[in-house]
C-alpha cells in the first residue's frame, strides 16, 4: 500500500460519505474475521458503497495505489475467503441490499449482491417462484457471497450449485469498468462465458454488484424420508441405486455413525431412529410439482429402500414432521462447536463410486493422527463434510496433527479423481493444497487470467489463485 491511510479515508469519504467509511478499531474488529476457525486479521479501512458507480471509483483508486481490497458479503465463509489477510480495504456489500425485479413470466430475479439469501428466497416465493439452491447459512450469507463461492446446498444433487442458477452478473472490474457478464435468457451461446468465470472466483477478479438468478415454479409437493441402515455400506449402496433409478431426489444426506452418536449425545432425549442396530442415516427429500407424481416417487423409493437393507424408515410431510426428522442433521454444526471445539471442514468432492473407499480412508487417517472425525453431507454429489475436530485449547502438537491429517486427506482425494472443495471454495485456508490438485500448467493458466483482469493484484490478494 503506497498511500497514507488518512489520504485513503478522505478519498473514500468523498465517494461514499463519512458514515460509510471507518478506521475505528472497534468498528473494524468483526470484519477482520469470518466463520473460519478463530482467525482474525487487522486491516486499515472499512467501506460500505451503495452503488456500482461507488464500487467502480473505489476499485480504480485502489488499483492506482496498490491497495488490497477484500470484498465481503455476510462473512459466513469457512475457508477464510473474506479475511483481509493483507490488510488494506474491506469492501462490505451490506448497503447494496435491494431486490430490484422479480419476473414471473421469464422466471428470474434481479437483486443487488448484498441481499441476504433468505430474504431473496422469501421474496420470490411470494410470486410462486423458487430459488432451489441456497446454502444452509442462508439466514446470514449474501447472494453475492453465494455466487463468489459457488455455494452448494443439500439440493445441489437435483438442481446443481449456485453457478447453475446464475443467468447474468453485474461486475465491477479492478480498473473500475462495470460490465454485465451474460443475458437474462435461458440459453446463451454468444462467445465466452464470463458469468461462469466469476461464479466461484472468491473476490479475486472483481466485485459482483448485481445477480440475476433463474427461478423455477415452486414445487407443490415436498416429502422427507429418514431411513436408518445397519451398515454404512448399505446406505451408500442405496445412494448409488437412487442415482441410477432416475427418481431424482432433491436431497440425499448421509449421516455417518460418528455424526449420529455425537449429535444425539448433544441433543439428549430420544431422537428419531437413533437406536440399537442403526448406524447410518440417509435423509432423502423429494420435491415434485404435484401429489400424483410424488405418490409414484415414494412408491418407487420405498421399494428401493427395501431392496437395499433399510432397517426402518420414517416419513415426514408436514412442517412439524420435517422439523423432527431433520433436527439431528441440522444440529451437527452446533454440536461440534458447543463442546468448546472448533473444526476444519474438508469439503472434498469425490466420484460417487469412490465414496465408500473415501470414508474408509479418512477414518483410517484420522485414527492414525488421533484427530476426532465427524462425517456427513451430500452423498449423492460425493461431497461430504469431513469435519476434523480441534479443541479450542489444542496444543501445537494437536494442531499439527490436524494439519497433517488434512494434507493426507487432500492427497488421497486428488489422487482418486476428486477435488479439494465441492462448495466452500479455496479461500485462505486451502490455498496451500492447490498444487495437489493442479499441475504447473493449470496453475499458470489461472494466474494468467488473474493478471489479465487484475494486473495490480489488488483483489483479495493471498487467496485461492492469487497465491501462486
Ligand atoms: C453454519 C454454516 C452453514 C453453511 N452452509 C453452507 C452450505 O450449505 N453450502 C455452502 O456452500 N456453504 C455453506 N457455508 C459456507 C458459507 O456460508 C458460504 O460459502 C457462503 O456462500 C458465503 O457467503 P457470504 O455472503 O457469507 O460470503 P463471505 O463469507 O462474506 O465471502 C466469501 C467469499 O466471497 C467473496 N465475496 C463475497 N461477496 C462478494 C461480492 N459481492 N463480489 C465478489 N466477491 C465476493 C469474499 O471475498 C470471499 O472470498 C456455511 C457456513 C456456515 C457458517
């Protein structure tokens, strides 16, 4: 940074107004962290622009003066993407929070990037429309952050990740140009596709200021099945059968025995299907346009469950029943942090055919390094949350053991056709593993794109591709 902090503040205040700029340490403090373990980084200036034009002027100034800029959405990231690791400016999108258009003829919504994900979902449902992919952090993540991380959800197995929901983005580039990356239509074969380049770019290429999401009609019927299995093998074989059946469930969440026992102990009382002889849960959801189609789906699913050794199944169609059946799944995160523990979420994605060997490998690795392990997640996508637990008072030796276990897991994944991250991104925490995934030619390809768009390397330096 080759400009004085006072000059930076004066400039930003002249663009956004003094109440939207701060260098007060107390105001800055929460913006120095996200949801990544207990990490915190100090930085120089917080700015909250209100328009793309303001973002444009900020980026142009920061490019000219070599000032790092970390775009920030809801700060719910778990790989440290929003951590200002090189100081400089944190650019918070919180003021750009308007939903601009819901088009129920063409089926899309246009909104500013700082809209909370849950607010967008609620608004479009007023029009009988539906955004099918929203992360479970939807109450505190923003749509710009979801696009920037290419977030997934439990429903990605049916509908894809966030990138597949995006038709078009308004983006401010580091030189201050404001561009639209696509068009508000369903098909577009008009040259290169920058929309997909910015989806998952983790703030390293520019600032997303508006998002156009494609929407679908709201499904009229939604039913949950909680299936208990005696063995992990039976449950994973059921997932493979579901995939081949064409039944297209909207979720198939695997909860391994370690997650089951740990969370049941945290919740206390009797939990559905937590009982003698059941060691794995599969939470299967169907979303269909009507009850007739749903009836056929459930009949076929029930036959499949019987064929694949399901010990018992519970069905939920009312809100209260669904809450009861999903309670344990959604309490896993809370259970992990409530015992004074923190965790490293290895959200690797492997081919479905390699899921069982993957679980065996991580179990063995964690046993050898004596790292407590919790495994659950999006089985149909081959994308499990492999949670390595760490006590908040952990010794250096325990932290090193966790790092060593994570490195072994990533090495296993990348040598068995998988990827480092299925939905959380690379961010700060996983950057050092990129060379396990990519050879020098592939790293250099990403580096070239980055340096073409951001020659001064101001956008989220030190993250993901910016590291190499
Ligand atoms: C309890 C919990 C549950 C979660 N569940 C899920 C889940 O189901 N699926 C999932 O995929 N993830 C999940 N996450 C992780 C996280 O919520 C997602 O990665 C989310 O998409 C981040 O959005 P955000 O607005 O909080 O972004 P932030 O954390 O603020 O930022 C994330 C990255 O995006 C960049 N960024 C943010 N906004 C912009 C913008 N407008 N322009 C350019 N770059 C930007 C940042 O620089 C950073 O690199 C969960 C996290 C928690 C804590």
